[in-house]
C-alpha cells in the first residue's frame, strides 16, 4: 500500500493541494479535489432504506460542504473511493480523530446502488483500518450503522468489530424508526485505555490486546 500525507509536528494533516492516497486492489482512497467532490455528488443517489429524503445535486451546497471539509481536515478528513480508472464511486470519512484518546470514527457511503455488493465497500474499510492502525497509530475505531443495514453489519463482522450496543428508535425515517448499532475495533498491536465515551454513554475499561 502507498500512503501519502504531509505532516505538521508529526501529525498527519490534509490539504487540498497535498492529498492522502491509499492504494488497494480494485480501488484506492484519495483526498478529493473540489471537482472530484462535485463528480461524486452528481452521481449520488440516496438509498431509500438508509435515507427517506431524495437527494438533488446543488452546486452551491456541494461547494459549501467541500469548504467545510477543508476547515475540519485535521480531525475529520474525508477521502474519495476511486476505481482503478479514476472514477469516484463513494466517500469514506475518518471522523473525529482524537490523538489524546487514540481513537476515531469511521463513515462510509457509496454513490449509488451500481457500486454495492461488489466488494468496494469492504475493501475501502480494509484500507481505512490499515491506515488508522498502522499510519495514524490510533488504538481504536468506532463505527455505527442502522439496524436494517445488513451489508454494513456484514463488513463489521468480517473485520471483527465488536458490537457495543443498540440504541433503539434512533433514526426517524418518516414512516418508521431505525435503531443505531454501535461497534468498536481495537488495534491488536496496542493497549487501549479510553474514558467515558460521549456517544455510547458507557465506560470502557482498560483492555490489554494480545
């Protein structure tokens, strides 16, 4: 794998002109340029199971969202998911990176159903895990998904994420409520010590990873 990231005082940070790039087999992850980000959202179609609201591309809103990404890049970097031919098919987020707590959260969204069920999401998560544990040297990754998102749950199981808890009736889908399932993956090379997790509302004791 190839990783490219500039650093400030030893901590990776991300700028539009200095991209992170993580090479995989069928895909690669790369910080999006503004134009690439627009291409992603031009092809984006909401999955009605995951989001009841229809998405309509709006250039101004995408520009504002991209500007926000640049502002938050030190602790909330996002990368595009690209096919080998350079087509962007999704987005992956390293959310709320906390170097003191040695943790971050992971988010993933593919552009539309044309790219689901083909292993792209699985490989994207695999590359992200390797980057977080071996390059950022963080000790744990948190992630969550909806109760009905069986594909994402299968990916979490594949990479041995630990199920933490279920928050019932968390998402209002207009015609129904969806539960939120919370997960954690611990770095097998690290000793994890975390304080009370604000999102989960419970304490994690010290765990020695062997």
